[in-house]
């Protein structure tokens, strides 16, 4: 990943689930079945590359308010 999460922003199982859902909706090149086989690191790297603001912004957007 090109960026690190900011202090206080943590990648939890819930965040990973939401990240997989977001990547599945975008599916840049993988078929939905192939996404299930990707490791968490690959999901987070793709999200960091394609989500506006990268992983730090996704973590901010998915934090409970």
C-alpha cells in the first residue's frame, strides 16, 4: 500500500468486509468469484489505489460516528 492508516484509524474485520464489498462493486478486472480468493492485502491495496483519498479516507468514511 502506498499510504499508512492515520493514528486511530484501524483496519478491522468490519472494515475489511466493507472494503471487499466496495471492491466487488467496482471490480476493476476480477470476476466476483475471483475477489473472494484475493488476500486482504490485495483488497486493501486496490482500495488504496482506486478509492478517492485512498485507504486513509476509506477508513475515515467507515468509522462509526
